[in-house]
């Protein structure tokens, strides 16, 4: 599939050797309204393992030359998000109001200027917390 994520560019990379223990994602007005209360991790994609990047339509993951895995994100809102990352848009797939990023963004009342901090625990487990713009 020609539009698929380029697996070869990430072969042999170990996310722990890339120098990142955490990332900070600034939230913009576009994140809150244009993307249904989502935020893109596109600029930070090398922070995550290549095999958490899945097809736009999850049923097309079977066409990938790797098994798409999910990661666990522990939030400072008291719940976990199990998700992969959608190729092309680079947002977390789990956007549910029950246990997804939409719930997180709503419960934390995230505003433009706030920062989402994601800390790596292991390659497939992360902590996510909010850093207010006024802090």
C-alpha cells in the first residue's frame, strides 16, 4: 500500500536511545475545535515505537508488514487510554468519551496555550498530564 506508514524508516530504531523521556505538546485553538478535541503527535512521532502506528481504517492493519500494537496511557484524570496512533493524522485513535482523549480533553477543560506532557515509562506505557499555560 503506497500511502502506508514507512516502516523501513523506523527499522532498527530504539525509542529509548533517541534521547527523549518526555514530550510537551502545546495545545492550540485548532486542536480543540477543528480536530474534535484532539491533538496531533506528528512532530513527536519518533518518541513512540513504529508499530503503534495503524492504518486510517483499522481493518487495513492486516496489510501492514508489522503487527500494529496498542499502548497504554495513564492520565492524571484517573483513567487509562488504550490506543494506537492513526497514520496520516497522527492522533490517538481512542477518542471515546468513555476512556479516550475526548474524555481527557473535556474533563481537564483543556484550553489553548495549555501543554500536554507525555512521559515514557516503557515503549508501550506512558503517563499523560496537563501543564496549564498559567503555570
